C-alpha cells in the first residue's frame, strides 16, 4: 500500500514547480484563483495606467499650455498663467474659424443622418441573407482603403476636368453646376476648391460611422412593436415619428458623436479639398508648426473638446443615453 501511495504521490510531486520562482508563481496563482477581484485589478490596472498617463496626461498638458501666452517681443512662451490666449479666440479671424468648423460639422452630421437612416432602415428590416452581407460589404469596404487615397480620389472626381463635371456636361446641366459654384460662401472655381466639395468629401468619409450605429439600433426594435402600431391604426408616418425614431435615437446620437467630432478635428480633408479658409484642425497644425504659437494652438484644440463635452452633457440631460 505504501508503495502504491508512493507511486501515486511520485508523479504528482514531480508536477509541482521546483525552486523559489516556481513556488512564488504557484502561490500567486492560488491567490488569484481565491480572489477574483485581485485578478480583475491585475488585468485592468495596467491599461488604466496607460490611459491615464498617455491619454489623460497629454490632455492635461494641452490644457496647461492653453493658459500660457506668447511674448510679443521675444516670441517665446510666457509660462505665467493667463486667459489672454483664450481671449484671442474671440478675435474676428479666429472666431470665424470656429464658426466655420462647427457649421461644417453640423451640416455633415445632419446630411449623414438624412442619408444614412433610410439605408440603415432597409438593411435592418428588409435585407436578408446575401443582401445583408452585401450591405455590410458596401458600407465597410471604403473603410478598408487608405484615408489619403480616398481624399485624393475625390479631389480628382471634383476637379474641373473630373468625372462629375463631365457628367453634368453630358446631361446638359453645366449651367446648374456653374450657378451653384457662383453662390458666395459655398461656391468656387470648381467643386475641388469649394466648401461644397469639402462637404461632399466629409460626408463620404464619415457616412459609414452614421449608418452602422443606426442600423444596430434599428435591429433591436422588435417587429411586433411596428405591427402593434399598425394594428392600432397608426399611419406609417406616425409609426416612424412616435415609435421608430425614439427607439433609434441612441443609434443616431452615437452616429452623430462620430461624424460631428471627427469633422471638428479633421485637417486633412480641408487641406486637400476646399478653399484657403481654415478650419480648427488646420489652425492647430499651423499655429503649433509654422507659427510656433503653441498656446494658441492648444486653445484651439480645447474648443472641440469643450463643444463635444457640452453636446454630450445636453444629450445626457435629454435622456438620449438611457437606452444604450
């Protein structure tokens, strides 16, 4: 019996870790198994520290820089805390940049919601099998290509010699395009150097970020709810306004956060397609690079953060996130 016991214990004893490191790892494994909270902390703390140091730390550094100013005589950064840099944002030229950027972001968001909602509704309610797979492929395929390639492709499409101008000429609608380009503010020599072209490129680039959240929200609406609304005598417009739209609001809010915030901070699209008038992203890039005015660049960078913080606060107060 002792021999059998020794035979049974022998192989077990050889499986145990030998040496100090092995015993430490064994005790650590036993401790984590007995304390799931410690295991969760061990998994969460490293990425949380990374997020806090790299992301939040850079934001706080940016915020601190915005309270400095540039000495007008030496051009050096004066590290005395002041609000003078934020007061410079209220100058007509800088305020025009902020208003122009917010207007563009709001226009792109509204247009993306108007175009994306019917597409998402069809995909959620009517597309099945291969058609739904084709929908996902069509929406996500542009996301697989390079961002710069898409922007430069659109610059060629919108150019004076581009395919869009050729299409208007073929349909004998050049007069309509020329009349639109003659409008002050949104027109230009061609679509590639106008705010209309900038708007179209922004809409194309960020449209998938509106369609996918809305489609996911519409997927969660039970078909029985729509049938009950119809059985109770509601017209299709009443069903959409009082049933579908409120239930799809979380998806619209999520999509608007993507499209609005991404347009606010983008500087590549208006740099390649559009006029010489700047947006916030271009102002940040130029002030911290060419001009060397880091405090003013930081103050401009704080503007989108403040706008998005205010937007999220208002949306939360209105209960837009209750269904998320």
